C-alpha cells in the first residue's frame, strides 16, 4: 500500500467525523432573541385592504390618531409591514403611521407573480389613495425594495409626488446596477457579468431563492444567524435584529423571494429620482454589503443636481437593516423630518 493511499485510508474517517461535527454545530439550535419594540403596540392597528393592479389585494395597517399627520412606510424584499414596528412604537403617539405588506409579502396577494417594478409603483399609488384623505400629504419612507418602489412610483406617477408626499426618506436602497456593486459572495460574482451572462446569472440565483427554505431546524440554527449577520446586517448587530431578519427571509413565500430578486436585480429606476420633487433624505449603512453605500452617494448626487436633496445620512455602525440596527438614530431622523414638514405645511396653510 502506497504512502498516499495509507494517508487517505486513515484520514477519511477523521475528515468525515470533522465534517459531521462542523455540520452539526452549524445546525445547532440557538435561543431566539427578540426586542420589546418588535411586539405589536397595545392598541391594535386598524387593518384594511386595497385592491391594486391585476386584482392583488394589499394589507394596510395604521396606528396612531386618525387625524394626525401621516407617515407611510414601504418595506423591503422578503420583509413585511411588521418590520416597521420599532418606528410605529416611536411615532404613533403623535403621527398616523401607515404600513402595508408589499405585493407577494406578508398577507398581501400576488405571491405567484407577475413581478416587475410597475406593479410596485401601482401598489404604492393605490395605498396612498386608500389611506390618505383628499389633499393630505405624507412623509413616505422606504427601505431597500421599498425605496426602489418609491422611485418607481415617482417615475410612473410624477404628478402624484408633490400631491401625495411632503418628504421622502430613501433608506438602504439603490436605483440601478444592483449586481455590479453587491459585496456578498457568491452574489458578487454577478458584478462582472454583462448582457446574456448577467441575465443567466440572475435567473440561476432567482431559482435558488425560489426554493423552499423555511425549515425549523435551519431557521433556528446557528448557521442561519451567522449567515444573515455577516451578509445582510453587520458583525455587531444584535441577535434579535438578526433573528427577525432571518425569520422574515426564510418564511417569505419562495416564488415571491425569487421573483422579486430577479426583478430588482435587473431594475433601473434611476429616472425616478428626477421626479422626486419633494425634500428627500438618503440614508445609508456604512457596513451595508447588500446595497453598498456607493448607491446612496449616486442617488444623493442626482438629487442634489435637481435641488431636492435634503441631506445624506450615513450610520457607521449599521449594515443593510438600518431601521433595526440604528433604531434610535433612525427614529429621531424620521421624527425630525415629520416635524419639519408638518410645521412647513401648517405655516403654508395646508
């Protein structure tokens, strides 16, 4: 027997045992963590439904005084309206907070598609028409896909922007070239692909995201927490923030997860920035690897050229889930924007 074959013979059992230990450790269950502001407010939200394009019915949830100034929240990919609960807790005493499940997410319809940006624009238009009274304008805040929804809405319905919005907050989002800047492996491999190769790569990853992933063993595992922490959030993120993000992503309907990844990866709604004719704040997490800060710089520059950039805000200790990771700072920013626009509206007699 050669030295090599002997080495293989004796090494294989050890390698197999090590692989079993590592695999078992990765799937070892962790104790779920949560936060007090992840729980619904004591006063139940007012739930309603609105029908949008293609007959999709969207769930809308409001909190706060019915006659208070409105703040509308648009969530990101694989999330749902409840991701905004920390902001609801902070603002609903003085403002009317309005959040909805995006098409295919949460309890809203459209889980089997189709998936394209015009539908997201139609949905936001429908929600605003449903939730706002005649002549009423809101602060509209969107995170990730929610920010892209706002830009798509501005491009498709430019006449609605100044009529429905007092200000816009674009949070951890992008307007174009998502594959070109992503820093998460293996998704970052798309960055060098062009044309048909890019289309093929996006389709392959979309198919992977369309696979069922909601296995209790995986969802509650150390591996899921590790993967989500170091890809979507930052290394210092709280376990509760990581666990909520993982739970939403893994329980999101597979067709929705894959279909919207495909649509968002290939989207270009940069032109919508020119139609955002209200004060707009761009918010970025310095450690965001999913939609890196370069996107925010690009959007801020475009808005500065049109004269509608209110400011660019960067949170050094945050990854992609800014409203969870930098909750106190982000809530303070939203309150400041809401107070400023409310005072301006009152001063103008509107």
